[in-house]
C-alpha cells in the first residue's frame, strides 16, 4: 500500500489541471507553499489556479510578484446537449450567438422533438483540488460554500500539519509532527525530484518562520532547523522575509499593541496574559478587532514566559469576546471543547455570556485546574 506521500506524488504527476485553495484566514505558511508549488510546476505544462476567499495580509504581499491569487473561483465545466439520432439523422449543424441568446440549428429530414433532446452536466475543468493548511473544508470560507458540488466531484489532496485536521481528502498528507506545511511540501518536492529555486525556497522558508514564530516556539525541532539551513543554502531570502514579517509593522497596530500592553494582567502561576481592550482603543489607533491577532503574536514574541494569552473586548451585545492563543495548540483545542468557539490560524475565538472579566477568568482557571 502506498504511503500518503507516495499517493500525493502520483496525483501531482498524473494530473495536469490543479486547483490550489487556501484558507480564508490566510497565513504565510499556506501562501508560501502555494507559491512554491506554482513555481515548481510552471514549466511542466500543468495548468494551476490558486484561490483564496480572504484578503492577502499586507506583510505577505512581498512574496507575490504578479497577480496570481484569485479571490473567487470560476468552476468551468462542460454542459452537454445530447440528441437521439437513431431515427433522425443530423446532416448539418450550425449556431448563432446574438443578443445574449445562443441558437443551435439542426438540419434533418425528420422532426426533432423535445423527447429526443437531453441536457446533462459534464466534468469540471480541474483534475485535482489541493488544500494547504486547512483543518476542514469550512476553513476555506465562501470558496467552499459557493462550490460544494465541485468538492464532492473532484479528488482532494489535503496537505496539513495540524493535529485538528479532519482528514477530508481522498489523499490526506497530514503530518502533525511537522513544524509547518512548508516542511511537508519540501519533502513532496523531493519525491518529485524538484530542486527548490530561490523563489521556491523563499516561500517555504517564510512558512517555516511563520509557524515556528521565528524559531522560538515548540515547533522548532531539529528537522525544522535543518530545513531552514537547506532552504537558505538554496537561495531563500531570509533577510527579506524577516523585514516584511517583523520589521515593517503597521503603525496603527503597534499603537494598539502599546495601549493594550499598558493593561497587561499577567498570571505568573498559570503563565496567562490577560488584556482587555476598550472601544476607544480602536478609534484612537484607527484599528479594529481584526488587528488583535497581531497583538497576540507580539505578546508571544516579546514575552517568552507567556504560555496562554486572552485578548478581550465587548461585542455588539455588550458581552465579552475573547481571542486566545497558546504555545501548545492542544490547550486551545481542550478549551474549545469546554467553551465552544472557532479555531483558526492557531487561535481560538470565543463568544462568552459574560460582561465581567473576573467571571471569565474564574471559569478558565477552573478549567485549567480540573482538566489540564
């Protein structure tokens, strides 16, 4: 029996029309891997489309030198008109396409009736769907929601390193011990006998740096460090990656980070950082709650002793919402089971029934004491 890596290799070798779909909440690992695959096959005669329903973060646009990421999918397919010619022989066919109407003219000595004509759907254009860093189909957002028939009619190559992956593909190249999808893609390119170019290496190294938080978290394994060394030797532009990911940070997000830092409440015993934002934090810094993941990343970069972070704000119902991030994704998964929420990009979004921060803290502390 073939391993998932061997199955993935065969699928990429035999299929020529590939559709790569990225999670709606895009990160540097998924994007870097998609661009690496596109670069690897650009001279192979394969047709590759990359689609992502979400916006490309400003800090990742340095990876893209042309507009190759589409924000919506056009699932081309054939529609077939079948005509019974067992009695009525068609001697000539022509068509006209005028004023938004296509007319098909059939020449026959007999009469063609409605019962002789049938309209049926043909195959979709793509041979293979590839998902990257997507734990489930729902994480693909409206690309999946608006094209569900395509996903159930074409084979899916599901490539991921997250332990929460639902194994939804016909081929599931899922390796929870890998530091990032870029590590898996590098192995896959090795099986395909493709040597990384500078552009491929830069995309993969970006994914590795993003997922290891610049080689500071527990995903920084010896294998990850060896891969980084290999990619740099292949020409990966580490300086460009670091500058765009960490040194060219938007001023409004830094101002939001600074305001929230002034309210940092650190539980030294449990190593939890609590930060409560006020409505004027966003108005004064020209930011929104969508910028809070940036703040969560800054906390982990600045304070290596922090194991778990909760960023809190009041939603439109005047109840607390929370964005949680943990150095160990398993901890978020356990909290999610108890409190409910959505995990995306290694962060947990929770809608709570509380209006008081102390009530939420009590529940979290109780969960940590009794279950973890």
